């Protein structure tokens, strides 16, 4: 599994501690140092079953500075993927990627259910 996170994010830190406490093996990837590619985002989006807007970090500074709340409605999916891949800090995190799932954000009950814990 790949654990995509920003190490300074408190939610990511909480999720990482949870994974370790539950004995889940994962490879950690810093989203600020390694932006997701458009292809990765498309795969994760498909596996998550979520609307693409759920992949945006709505509480981030860039999201607010770029006024994306209003702009996203007018953007195509391709434009949104391109924007997300341009800056990892625009992407909601953590993201846990398995063979057939992508969990966006840390919701403990959802993670437990998906991982069979």
C-alpha cells in the first residue's frame, strides 16, 4: 500500500500512527516532494468512487488563494486533474492506495472497514 501524505499535516500524522498501531505495512510518499501525476490521480479517482472535487484540499492556502471554490464548477475534469498534479498541496490528504481502493482523507471507520480491521 502507498500512504500519500504531508508529514507536517496533523491528520496525516494521526493516520500514520493508526496504520502503524494496526500493523499495516505501507510505503510513505511525501505529496509535497512527489506530486501525483495526472494518470495516478485518474486511477485513484476511479478507485475511490468519489467525486473529483473530493480530491481538493479545501482548507489549504492555495485552494483559497486561487478561489477554487468558485472556479472548480467551470473547470473540466482534465483541467482539474492538471491543476491537482501541478501542486501536491492542492490535493486532500492523506490518501491510502491499495490494489483496488483509494481512501481520501482519514476517516477511521472507513479505513477499518476497507482494510478489514
